[in-house]
């Protein structure tokens, strides 16, 4: 099973797919959110405290759409 995550960006008030989670030796976590920023420069980077990270359950509804 492939782990999938999405994240609620508390600053931008939007839901995003997570493209990466970066850990440092100091324990700081940076979440990279997939999507283009308003300045046209790829993924958003947010500190873990400014996003609500959610892991996919892998369940699908009756129409086959991931919940």
C-alpha cells in the first residue's frame, strides 16, 4: 500500500496534495504542498504547524471515488 497524504493549508485556506515531508536533524518538519503558487514557482512550503496533515484511508465510496 502506498501512503497518501493531503493537507489543509491554514494560511491559504485550501486543501492540497502533499508532494513531500522534509525532516531535519533538529526535528523541524516542512510540508511541501503540490500546486502552483501565485508567483508561478511550483510547490508551497509550509511549517508543519501551519497545515493539518491527513493520511488517506484507502477507502472508496460506492462510485469508486477515494474518500
